[in-house]
């Protein structure tokens, strides 16, 4: 029995050594009818000085289900349902207690190609501001094969209505592992880019100009083509200008926002709908 255990370890180490020198194709599984369940926790903290200092925070957990509705040569149509639970607010409004759903077209490395609908309403009938930040939790995977230690870059630009955002992200293949669930890859990410956003507030029209930086770690199940877990941290620093109604003098200030996201896969015996 001990010999068999040692032999198993030797086989696994040999497989890992081979993976270190051969190029790996990292991709998300986009099979029609497949689904994925996971939990997502969002924790946000903000500090501002806009006509006075203030701050607040919130924490909210989501039960999330993703279902691949269709697949073509460009990518896949994915329907996402989010059920918020365990909401805590302290001076900063959370996304709210309502269930949300949306449908996206995503590419093979996880990039959002199109927002199709939100809560059953076609995207063309929704305020562009509400579409700009809808996406998936997926960090971008390389479009070509990589070896251990390789890096890759991805860029996503949002230019919808009154929102402009351009984020350039660098990914890195940190390590490889094996488990009962399949081959695993540990990935790290860093990214930054400018953000310009205008919105109508009760106090008047507001414009935010600044930049955001992010760091993330993720574990990809290579065999299954899904994330088993991921954690990201994003900080945004903004200059804010509010133009009140009725000709009052504009108000200027600053806003700092920190957002932590943590994703954990909920294991399922079946990943494809009958």
C-alpha cells in the first residue's frame, strides 16, 4: 500500500513537471446548457469630502447561478442570476436587497462583448449608465498557450453614454497543482486605468474623474474550465464636481472607494442541464 501511494505521488509530480515546460491552453468552459453556482461577497468602504467630510461601508453576499444559453464561434450567451443575502450597511448604500439577473455575450477568455438584457428588459431600453459596469467575475485568460511564469495583457474599454473606462490588466501564471477535481492553475492579476463618469443626482449633475487600480488572485480549474475561487481588491480615487440646480455655485470634492470581492465555487454533481 505504501509503495502504491509513493507511485501515485511520483506520477503526479511527473505530470506537473511536464506541465511546467509545455504550453497550457487556459479557457473558460462555454458549453451550451452548462451552469455554475457560486457565492460572491462584496465589501465596500468609501471616504469623501464633498461639501463636508463623510464615509461609510457595506457588506453583502450573493448566491449566483450562471447558465450558458447558447454558443457560437464568437463566444457564448450567459444568463446570470444574483440573489443578495446577509446585507449590512453603515452610511453607504449597498446594491440593494432585490434579486438581479442579466444576460451577456462573453468571449472565450471571459471578456464582456455585449450586455443583452437586464432583469428581462432589453439593453437598448436601459439607461447606458446602468449597463457600463455589468459584467462577470471572470478575470481575463490568455488567448494563447502559456507556460509557468508567463504573463499576458488584456484591455477592456467601456464607452457607453456618460461612462468612459479603460482598464489594462496583466495576468500571471503563478503555479500549477492537481486535485481530485482536476488540474489547477493559480493566477495573479494587476490592473489600472482611468474612469470618467457623469450622473444625475438629487443635488444636481455630478461628474467623477479619476482612476482605479486593482489586484486579484484566482484559482482556475483547468480541467473543468471554471474558477474554484477568486479574490480581488480595487481602489478608486476621484475628483468630484456637482452642479446644483437653480444656478447655485458648483461643489467640488474628492471620493475614495475601496471594493473587495471574493468568489467561491459551490460544488455541483452535474454542470450540464438535461
